[in-house]
C-alpha cells in the first residue's frame, strides 16, 4: 500500500500510534490493531448503530476486509489529552475513493487503549485530495 503523509510524528507518540492504527485498519491488520483496543470499545460508524466490544468490532471489520486500501493519504492528526483525530483519503482495491475522519477517545490521557472511535466516511466523486 502507498502511504502519503505530511504529519510529523517524530516527537509525538500518540500521533504515531494513530498513524499506525489508521494503516492497520485500512489494510485489515486486525490482530495488530486489536492490541490497542479496550475490551469494551465502542465504534460508531456515523449513520449506523454503535458496535460494542472488541470481538464485535473485530468481526465487523473482518466483514469489510475483502476490499483493502491500496493508497492512503493522511492529511492531519491532532491529539490532546485523552482524545485524537485523524482525517484523510483512501483508495480501495476496487478503485473507489473515500474521505474519512476518525475521532478517538483513549481510556486515559497517558493510556494507549482506545475506548471509543467515531468514524465519518464519504464516497469521493472527484480526484482532489481534500474536496
């Protein structure tokens, strides 16, 4: 997979973690990603009912795993305390492109376990990165 990012994560461990989780999710490296999920994680894919619990979260992602990303552009990662956000664009194996934003809440400000993720995703109809 091609990865494009202008985000500097060198001195920001939580930004590096969010970057790595984003790559793991879009390539469906679920075993690696699940190590950072709280057992009671809540995933809200906006427009759908929340997915509760690590097993359900992983099962839902496995249902999507037939169409991996071939290109990922991370436009920004913001972290503060227990929260983090990432947004970007991904191109899938089937040629579809999606703009996404994920909002993370960790179990604590210093923790590495993800308590919740809220995902916004939209099918892109043009070739621009941001539009």
